[in-house]
C-alpha cells in the first residue's frame, strides 16, 4: 500500500473508533461494499464511471467510498449519514426523523439526481458519486436507521465484547468489530469482489431482482426492523454481549453488506446508464 494511503487508512480507522462519534460502517465495510457494487455494474454504467473517475481509480478506493466520512466534520453534515427513526415507530417521517430536512434517505435522492444530470459540472457529479457510494452503504448499517431512547443510534449504549474488559459502544461494534469478523482478515475489496462472484452471480435472477428492488425508504425501514430484532433486542447499556449475539450479528452484518452492494449497483446502473427512452427524451 502507498505510504500516504496507509496513513489515510489509519487516520480514518482511528476516527471511526472514537466512542460516541461513530456514524458509519468502518472503512473496511465501505470498501467491501463498494467493490461488490463495482463488480456488478453493467457495461454502460462502467463506461460512464470511467469518464468520471481518474485513471486507475475504483469505487473501493478510500478517497471515493470513505471520502464522505473524511469531510463530514469540516462540512458539519454528519446528520446526512443517518436517519433517526425512533425504536418504537415503524414508519419514516422526514420532519421527525431528519435534521433541518436532511437525512440519509433525502440525501440519497438528492445525489442520485445530481449524478444523473449530464448537464451538471463534472466535479459536482463526482462529489455526488462519492456521497452516493457512501450513503447507500451507510443506510444498511442498522444503527443508521434507528435510535432507542435518544441514544444516538447506539452511540450512548455501552457494551463489552465477549472476552474483553474494556467497554465500547453498540454502534462502534456494529461498525467495526462485526465487519472484522465477516472479513476474517481478507482484503476488503477482494472480499467484496468475491461476494459478487461466489454469491450474487449464483443467485437466481428473480431472487437477485427482489434483493435489489425497493427505494431508499424501503431499505431504511428494513434496516430499522433489523435494528429492533437483531441489534437492540436483549441488549441494554452496560451489558457484556453473548457469544450467541456476536455470532448472529456477524451473519446479519454480512447479509446487510451483501444487500448494500447489490442495491448500490442497481442505483449506479440506473443512474449512470439510463434507459434508451430516457436518452432519446434528453435529445
């Protein structure tokens, strides 16, 4: 790895690990999801992507898929990365669940429109691409779509991993610890590409289409339900997580990462490579 990129990786990892501030998959999770999506792009979308990215650049590069985390403090837009749907609710109400009219669902819609606009400045479309790659992944981390008793998506819920003595917060262990279990020391981008080859390519067309279907709101409510059932259930602040919880959490994490990659690929395919009738209408 290039020394500067290695430093960037370490810096991002440290920033994501800070108690009380985690609001995204860790960099490894984002890299794996982006690589999975890139492996699923169709020819037209891949060609359009090459026109936007610099030479040899890939979606799984840190300065693409993790860029949004690197700038959120300076830009003060951390609230774009999540949507605070209350634990006890089962619907999405923008005025209730977002901040100043903005949340991850609204931002996905906004940046999809920017990326799709061929008349927009290239720099704006590239920025939209970076946000979109990041936010579709963020949406699938369950604690980005739920909070319980104003705990900031698990950031204020302190837990201890089995066999450990130091406390962390629930959001952080879902961002980092469970992703590490899923990757099992694999290179994140290679893991994402392997998921595409070993699992997605073997899905029946109907099953894959069903997984890719839906809107950002649908996916957020799905993640919210996962948060209720698989994240919060049986867990309170101060607990030591059980081995059974950790095992199930790794299964859920892999499932959410897989869904995120498949859905991100669909969003990019539709956005970068519009249907022929849309191309004709634009002339």
